[in-house]
C-alpha cells in the first residue's frame, strides 16, 4: 500500500511545475536501484590527448545488498588479471604481477581511465546528496531543453564526506525521470568532469545505463566511453567478493 501511495504522489507531482529536488532524487533511486545481484561485461574506451584510444575490457560483479563490487580486468593483455574489489568501507586495487592488494580511495581511476571506482557503486543518491539552495532557501532547479529533450536541471551538494565530488548538477528527463547528463565540481567550484548517459536498458523494471561518456574537464581532450553488455541478474556466490577469489583468477 505504501508503494502504491508513493507512486500516486510521484505521478501527481510530475504533472505540475518543477518538483522538489528530494522527490527527483527519490525517484531516481527507485528506478536505478537494483534488487538483485548483477554481473556484466564492461568495456572502457579511453581517449587521452595526443595518445590515441585504448580499450579496457572487464567483468563486473555487484551485490547491492552490502554495496560490494568486483572489477576483473580481462584486457588488454598487460592488464589481464588485475582488479578492483570493494567490500564494506574497504576498496582495494589488485596487481597480478606482484600479487599484492593496495588500499585505495573510492575515487581511484579504473585502469587509468576517467571512470572512477564510485561510478560502479550502487549507493543511493539520497544517502550522499541533498538539494542545493539559493539565497532564499529554495531548491536550485529549473526547466530547460537538453538538445530536443525537456529536462529538469538541478543542483545538489554532498551531505557525507565519502563522495567523489561535493557538488553536482543533474539534467533529468521530465517525462521518464532518466538521468541524461551530470556535471561534477570540486569544493572550489571548478568543473572537473561531465558525464553523458547515452543509452539504457530495463531489467525487472529498473534502469541500467549501458553506454556512458565521461569527459575530463580538467585535462582537456581526455574522455572515456563505458559500455555494458551481457547483463545477468542471477544470484552471485558470496565467495566472488573476496581477495582469494581475485587472486585465484590470475593463477
């Protein structure tokens, strides 16, 4: 009954003017939050200024029940067997040539690309961010066009310390509440990264962005395309989210 009432409230909200940012964040969390485990093939194509393109291929495992994930590098050959493991508050980078784990930050670059560890997490937006307010105490939100698509453009600020960026601006479709664009800023207000969510698929009524573009706004000319395929929502063995599993893969 509560879910039904929430759906009715949300539907009513979206027929009026720009809704509260909190409502949009809750709706995004509902649509993007997976209720099952997930396994997929993730390909990152990295373009760096003056260096050409480099492709990274990975297998990605995620368990949202405890926010664990594992990224296993399968290509190129020099990266094969390396990986990244997140369990609880711990995030490790594994290097097969030394068989060592290094404790790293959540904003660590994956394979030297513009995608970061926290881009692969399943954390709720409402746990990390809250509406940014103007001088009158009102939500910073407006309606505009992103290309030919009507969107809400709104600003949020971090309410916890362990986020990749303390300020973000989102562009969300008005009709489907789909994230189309994200601008990430440093504490000083410098634009650091822009992300574009180019295509999606639905799994059990939930949205999965299957093609994303991350543009490095600090080092111009750097960008990374992330593509997701081969998605499975079968339950994953708990042994996958262990150091031992990652070490055994590279033997």
